[in-house]
C-alpha cells in the first residue's frame, strides 16, 4: 500500500518580492509627471511665440501660455508627490508609525 503524506502535496510559494527600482518604474505618478512636463513645455513654448491675431481670437487671453503653465504646475505636483511619498514595493512590510 502506498500512503501519501501531507508533506508531499504541500508546496508553499514564496511571495513575490519587488525592488524599490521596480516599484518606481511601475509608479503611475512618474509617467503622468513626465507626460505633463513634455506637453507643458511644448504648449508653453507655443504660447510664448503666438501672434497677436491668435490671442485676439481667444478674447485676449493667451490660452496656450496659461494651459502650458498649468501643465508644468501639475507635473511639479506629481513629481513632488512621488518623491515625498515613494511607492511601497510588493512583498515588503508597510511601515507603521508609532
């Protein structure tokens, strides 16, 4: 007779561990900040070189300049947020404040 023991059937997998570099690469805030920075630079540049006729079309508001500055502010916010509160890698224990 062949008896099966519990040790043969139990296979415990180790939890997936992630490094801090991998966690930062997968952090969505980094990609949002980078895209907003690129678009903000382009739109701000377009707002700087716009002619008076184009500004007059938008009720004398340089909308490209203001939208570009807004995008740069959002990029700065997401960058600051990612640096101040970095992502927690998978498999690591969250730190608790005492």
